[in-house]
C-alpha cells in the first residue's frame, strides 16, 4: 500500500478516511477539493487540472481522496490500492447536511481557501443520483484496472473502521515502506 485512491459519493467521508489512513501509514494525503477549488469556489481549468493530477500520481507515495470523474482515469490506474466508499445516498446526504451545519460560513479543513461551506442543491441532486449515474462508471473503471491492486468496497462506516483497525494491527502487511 503505497498509492491509495479513495473515491465515493460526496458525504461518504473520503477526506476523514484519508486523513486517518495517513496518520496510521505515514503516507502523504492529498485532498483534491483543496487543490481543485480556488478562492471563491472558482474551479481549476480542466487542462491545468489534468496536468496537476498527472503530476500527483507520478509521486511514489500518496493517498488521494476525491471524485472528479474527469481525472479518475488517471488516479485509478496509478493506484495500487483502491477504496470505494459505496455508502447509501441517505447516509451521504445526512453527513453532508451535518457537515454544512458544522462548517456553515467557514472553510472546512479539506477545502480550498475562501470556499466556505454552503448548501448547494445541485450537490444534493448529484448525491441522490450518484448510485445510478456515477457508481456504474466507477465500478467499471475499477474492474478494468483491478489486476495487481488491492480493492476494497466499503459499504458503511463499520467497513472503514475495520480497515483502519487492520492497518493499525498489521501495518507491515498492508503498507510496504519504500
């Protein structure tokens, strides 16, 4: 475990899992939201974004969390470990609502500068349709790139907790230091 891609719906807890894995393994954590969103919720232009992600995956060690389908085809093939947080839409929407209330008018730790948390109807719509619209694409990409990789489909927070507990118990087996 040297290059970890964490994907899943908004609100699944990708950034939290990435941070906790980074604490256990010592791998550097990259929050894609922090890199993609410029001040005032301005997105990074697509060609520049693809170049940024390509440079990131060329590093030897990383945990990268985020969706961004436009670059998932770069991250999934480069990863040796893939974690798909395949949580229910209700759980993800609840967690997003809780996050919005917790950080309202403030910037959360894994977000870009001057991007305060806010309620966004299009985000909720995206989460509601994630299983139908996005999940099949992610699963197909994982299946197409599965050979030689550790793949974990996490269905709920208990699955994530079990993975973290296993990392803490046997870091030498799951994490191969350079």
